C-alpha cells in the first residue's frame, strides 16, 4: 500500500511541473490569410493546415484556415535558446473573435 501511495505522489509531483493546458500560453489571434512576426527562429506549428511559420530570424506565423494550433520559435542564443510558445487562434476574416474551442 505504501508503494502505491508513493507512486501516486511521485506522479502528482511530475505532472504539477508540466504546463496544464494551452490556455497558459499567450494567444495570437489571426484572420485567415493574415501573417504576424513573433521573432526568433526555427519555428514549428503543430497543425500545418491551420498555420505555418517561417524558419527565418523573424519567425512569421501565417494563418491558413480557421482553427487552433500551438506554434513556437526559438529565442535567445544561437546555441539553442528557449522556445516561446503561442496558442494561435485563426478565425475567418470578419468572423467571431472568440471561436468555439476545438
């Protein structure tokens, strides 16, 4: 019994250190077709159907279709730096600024 309690406590400690959800990331809202530079380099987006990001020093996010994805770029230092993560929300032009959650 003590072993299972210790395992549960260890799991709770590990998960407490992780980001809980995408809501904790800054939100970058764009309309379809819009682009915005977030800075940094080595950009990646989770859902390339929703948004893409350039690999240059400006790390520009381009909105492709309505939806939500996480995008990030590496900032600070050429030897790795840290990743800055954004929750990218893409809406239709002139659409609802607060789309339903996916």
